[in-house]
């Protein structure tokens, strides 16, 4: 099981600690806000923002030179810094980073807009308003790659202070613009030992620079325009509601760039940015692991009484026990409350999958079942949420929310579930539907009808779990 860094090093972490406590091996959807980094006072990072700006400035100068194109691509090779455990991967800490042609295009676009005077280098993150190749995750990859040595120094300070284990690892550090290559050095870094007895390096990040998304991204800019520049929107765009306006995001960005409305960016950039409140965590960005453990621990006595390792149980019998217990936990033990955020919004499918994965993993360990559970990392084609295996046998689990507009399509031939089962030669699967709207119950009948078409080729079970909150 992937645990918190503090659990691995046996440290009693509290909200008073200034550093973020990652769940090592599973990314938290948190990102580094450049404007918060700009104002940080910690000695190891207080010049970090200046270094980032200097690095980007060097890139923009070199773009127009005759240096070999392959070397130019190297300087924008902002790989995923998995040691920080930040990003969008709910089931791993792997990622693609900002590299190759996408990175070159972003820098070319940024140079054009900077030259135009639309925004200045001091707010380079505003590029996300105008380029869909870059987002909070990729801005974070850039910052971590450029400042990796500084973040390691900060991590070591925390480790030395608390007697956390450290060791030396060979790691890519900074880019040498004279040699046009990334340095690789052997550096001392905090680490944990995982369940496979491997040493895994960990980079710690201050909580004070972490956000749900950088301020320039997503719908924030549109929200700001709607609240502060309605006259501009009314004059230039036809829309009925703010929701319609979100669909015009790229059209609005294009109009602003073409008309060089830099005054809009200047005013927008004056907004004060605050870090995400991890203590409250109203979006459940970071506390799914704790929620799952608390829910399981509180209710495990109500689970199926099979609690010993039993080699006579077939895989399909074990999976049925696990999922029946899950249903009991969610429906009868008010576990459905965990699936709602503080704002009373139903959680997204990735968050639900992470919650379910943790609960099932705890149940397997507690029941001493002779099976393994693992996520299927989203690597492109035909991926699913979970896989439970015993020897060569495997059963896959796909989690869906009933309000997902593509719910009925997921069982179509050639789609996700069928494609995965065909490629992996898997004969049995569960589609778990978490019903968060009473009206969606009718969709289950349609799913059962679809399953009946394929029951000669595959054995697909549709299991639904009601999650409507009760008064």
C-alpha cells in the first residue's frame, strides 16, 4: 500500500508542519503557483522565482539562434519530477512532463506574446490562458526541473531537523547552457523504503506554494472577466450564461491576443493568490487516503466474516466478497457521505477510484486474501481502473458515476472495457456504477441489456451502488 511519507519515516505529522506530506507513489492534484513561489522567504527557495525567470529568458534568447534543433529541445525537456508526488496521475507518480515539440511550441508562443507586450515575463504563467499545450501540471514540472537542487536542499533541511533517513542517488539536476545539456549528479536526498524493499527518493515541497490550479488556468480568467469586464464580453461575444462563456475560452483568448488587450492581463495579474487550504481540503484533493482508512477502520466489523487466507477460494469468489462488502459499506454504513466534498458535490471518478482502491486494498490485507490489487496506469489505449489478480487469473474493475454522460457508451463493443479485455485476454470484469441521482437508476436496466449481448464472449457484471445522501 502506498503510504504517506510521514508514515514511512514514523513521524507524527501535523498541520503545523510547513512541508507537504505526500502519499509516496500516488500524485496529489496540487501544483506550484509561481506567484506564491515569488514571495517565499525560505532561504533555500527565496531566489527560486528569479532563477525560473532567468532560465526562461535564456530559452527565449536561444530559440532564434542557429544552435542545433536537438539541443534546443533538450533545454525545454521538463520531465516529470516524480520524487515530488505532485500531478494528475491518481494511481501513480508518473507523467509525461513538458517536453519535445509541445514544449518548443509553448516557448515560441510565449516569446511572441511577450514581444507583443500582452503580459511580461514576471507573469510567464499567463501563457496557460493562450496555449492549451500547457497547464498547472506542466508549469509545476518546469519549476521543479529548474529548481530541483533548491528543493532538494529544502528537503534535506526538513530531514536533518527530524532525523529522517537520507541517502545518495544519481539524479538529473540543472541545465548547463554552456554545454547545452542537463547535469546528472549524485546527491543526498530523503528517501523511503517501499513494500518491495526499494529505496525511493522523496522531494518535499512547502505547503505555502501549493494550489489546486495556478490562478491563470481553467475558468478563473473567465470568472474574472465576467465579474469585472462584463462590458467587454457583451460587446465582443454572444453568450447567454457564464456556462456558455466557458465554451468560448479559446475564442476569447484569441481575441485578446489579436487586439493586444494587455490592460486586461495587467489588471487580472494584480489579484492576490492564496495557497490551497490543505487543513480543510474542501475539494478532497489530498485526504482521500485518510478518508478511506477512517471509513474502513470504523466499519470493518460489519464485513463478511471470512478473515483468513484461504487458497480454496477462487478469484471470482474473492472479488464477489470484496465488492459485496464495498456495497455494504457505502449503502448501509453511510459510506456514501465520503463521496461528497465539503461543498456537497459528488466526487470525480478518479477520486472515487482512489478511494475504492484504498478500501479494497485494506480489505484484502485484513482478510488475508491471496490476491493482488493494482491500478492500471493511464498509458493511452484501453485502460481501466483496477485489476485484481491471483496467479495468472485476473478480473478487472471499472468505476463510473451514473451522471457521466458517456456511461451507456462504456459497454459498447470496441470501447474501453471490451478493448482492454480483448488485449489482456481477460474474461471477467465488473462495471461498478455509483448512482448519485435517483433518476439514473433507469440507466442500469440499459446497461444490463447491453451486457446480455456479450455474455457468450465475456462475463461482465454490472454492479450499482446507491450514493444518494439521506436526510
